[in-house]
């Protein structure tokens, strides 16, 4: 089956407990609220594509892209419409179901970033780049963040990119990323304060980091 065809969600590591602090795992109503919030914003014409626009700039044309912590699929869906082959992964089955409904042009899988193994789910080819938007690493317990970053990097081709956004002060920090990146085989290339590339400063409240796989 072509990866751009809509698939039923599957877990790349069946039987494992997700290593996540995402509240929707205990409260599906939170996930439904979260998905509907972004649907409402999209209907109102709000710009929800800053993350995917930057990803598109970094990627080669018709790239293979991994959307980690994809949620209801707004980033991966946009990238698929731009002509990329997109696989989105999220720990929350409710959000994956929404992504599959709203954005059928990409492949959506239920999976835990800490134990991510897409070849086990039949997705063997590596990716030109990976996007982690939406404070994904904040929802990974601190003791598992090194493993999570390493699993993402393992799915990216050499010299491919990992694009990661995080809200400073919520938990995961740029300083922690700088410590963990070398162990995952990643090198920091650029850091910005916003998705539209405003300069990063120590007092910035958001960080967009562009890393390159060695």
C-alpha cells in the first residue's frame, strides 16, 4: 500500500505502555477538546502553518518527512498537500483518528517516541527530516528524553534535519537539548525565537532549533 494512502492507525511497538505525560491518555475528552480547538481556529482563518512552512523550506522537494507528536495532523497534513510524503506519529489514538479523518493525504500511526521503531510497522525507508512541534519533548519524562531524541534521529538520513520547537520554562529547555543532541548524533545548526526566524536571545520565551544528523 502506498504510504500516502489513508491507513488504519497501528502501534509501531505493540503491547508497550506509552512513556508520555500527555493528559489526553488519561482524559480522552481533553484530546477531543484539543482537536476541536484547532479545527475552530482553522475555520476562522487563523494561520496555523508556520511550523510546516519552515519544515518545507528546510526539506528537499517531494521529501520524506516524519511528524513526531503530530497531534490532529495540521502540520503533516499541510506538508502532504505541498507534495511531501509524510508519516505522522502520536501517542494519542484520539488525535491520530482526527488526523486520519481531516488529512487523508498522509500516513498516521499511533506510537511512543521513546520506543519508536517505524520499520516494525512496515515503514522501512528513512526520512529526509523530522518535525517536533507543539512542545513534544515537554510531555516526555526527563529520564526518557535522551532515548526519545535518539529514536527520532535514528529515523533520519545522514545530513537530514530535525526541527524542534519548545516553550522555554515549561520543562524541556534549549540547554537540555544542547546536552542531549550529541548523544543522539545531532548537531545544532541554527536556533531562532519563532517559526518565522526571529533572532534567538537568552530571554526568548520560545526556541526553534534546527539540528542536523551527523
